[in-house]
C-alpha cells in the first residue's frame, strides 16, 4: 500500500472513532438511568401525649346556722360564697337580717356561716373558722350558743351554761374564769385557752 493509501486509511479510522464517540454519547444521554436502591423513609408523626383531665376540685364543707330554714353542714362547690351557703340551707328565715352579713364573701372548707336575726344583739362571728386559716378567738363574753359550740368539747348544754353564768355573774374577767362554769374543768380549759378571749 502506497503512502497515499495509508494516509487515507488512517483518516477513515479517525473519522470512525469520532463518530463512535458521538453516537455513544447520544445513546448514553437518552438511555434511562436505573432507579436508586436507597429505601424511601416515610416520617410518621409521633402520637400526641395522652392528656389526662385535671382532677375535679373537692367540695367544701360549710356549717350554716342561725336564721335559715334548714341549718346544717352542706357540701358546696369550691369558690362558693355566703349567699350559696344560705340558699343551700333552705334560704333565710322570715326574721333573718341579711343586711348584717356580707353575702359575697368567698368561703373555705370547714367554715361556719351564722345568719343573724333581726334585732339580735351581739351575734357571733358571721363567718368564722376554716381548716386552712387561723381561727379568730371566740369572745366568751359576747359569743352566742352557735359560736360557743364551735369550740372543742362545748356542746349546746355547756354553751347555755356559759351564757347563763355571765348573765348571773357578769362578764368573765379572764379566760381562766370560764372554769367556774359547771362542766368546764382544767382538762377542758386546756383545749380552750388558745381559742377564747375576753377582749372586746
């Protein structure tokens, strides 16, 4: 083969190589690529924490006495006021003096509500006691039976004796003088001394 033939042959080889590269690139471009084998992760929202309803508030216990139709101890919803306690006790009696008691006062557990009567002099504390608060000392010179009965070991009979004693002998000079009342000895006085007063 002469030199001219060799050159032409080489030219063909170069052209064919270029064409092969172009065709290979085009085929590779349009050939679908295989799907990735990487697993698809689906995020699932965590279940919401279970919410428990708050415990229902415990009712309060209130002792309603005085000029009401049905005196007694009543369970009332937390946050109740004096008016609710009076209504629970059947409502005010005909001779109740509601002008002397604040019906809007909010009550606490173990309190006593006393509804005074019209014309009543020196009524006991209208709202007293309470398991979560300090109790106002009972003035044994002015307290009536209902308030005296809130004291430990003082029932209706002893409360009546206290009132009869001060009517007959005058007001108590000291708290120790309450021991002069029949039925109240040193043991009873020991449980009373921090809960009573003779001061105005």
